[in-house]
C-alpha cells in the first residue's frame, strides 16, 4: 500500500490519538529498558515524511525535520522529556540493572509487568483498560508534563495503549543532591588532609630520631 499526502489528515482525529498513544507507549518501553536507548530524529514529536518510506532521493521538503511539530505534538514531546528525566534520575535502575525482569501480566503477554529496582511499570498494548496490582508500592510517577511528578494517589488500572509507573516509598535515586555531594566531598578532604598530616609528622619524627 502506498500513500502520498498529509497522513495526519488522512487518519483523522481518532487515528491521530491512537498513533500518539502508541508512540508514547513505545517510548516508555525504550527509555525504561536496560541498555542504551535509540530513537530516530524527530520521533519525539512525531516527525513524518508523508508516506515516503524510501526518501534518500527525495527533496528537503520530505527529509527536513520540521521543528514546528514540537509545539504541534507537545504532549508526545513532553512524555519523552519526562521519561528521559526519570531515566537520568534513576540511572542505576533504568539502563544498568541486571536484576530487572519482565513478566506477562495477562495470558497472551499483551500486558507486561516490568520490575526494575524500586519501580514496577505496566505496559498495556491492548485496546482496553487492565487492572493492576499496586501492593508494595506507595507512589505513581507521571512524566506527561515533561518532568517527573510523583503522587500517592495510586491508579487501579493501566489505560488502553498506555503505561503506568509505580514506585516504592523510599526508592534510591541514581543521582546525589548537591548538598549531600558537597558534604561527602568535604568529609573526604578532611580524611585526606588528616592522613597527609599524620604521614608528614611521622616522617619528621623519623628524621629527628
């Protein structure tokens, strides 16, 4: 099947809503998985080549990345930003966690329960809501604003073509707050200075003996 023209107009409002939901769901799978994530340029704001699937000989009008799509599809763009922020904040959990696991939440595997560190993520690829188990988790993480926002109002379902991120009450972050970093650095410097002083005093004592 071939098509040329405005794909967004062709699929209509309902089709666009469905494509956006699928894009966000796929992004969550990619960015919260282990290893190095990879996306195509413009994927984060739904770049299109208007049906030209082999555009190496096409014009700039087809191949250029239209940055106005950032505003047009701001909701998709913000989800990518939020997922990246979450991954960076918990780099030990998402990206380098050898103990992460994924299991089927339903019989055919169209809903996945993904456990990584102090988080569990439900990925729902079906067209209906799916009941989820929140036991052991105290917060839900929302990334749709472009930032990591936590709430203690836990959902009971994961929506169709959607994902839900749950977090334990005291999840360990992969980054160190500035104040804690400076405190640790000062303690290190004091210990280092103390060792140098003791070594210097020992050398003076040996020379004078």
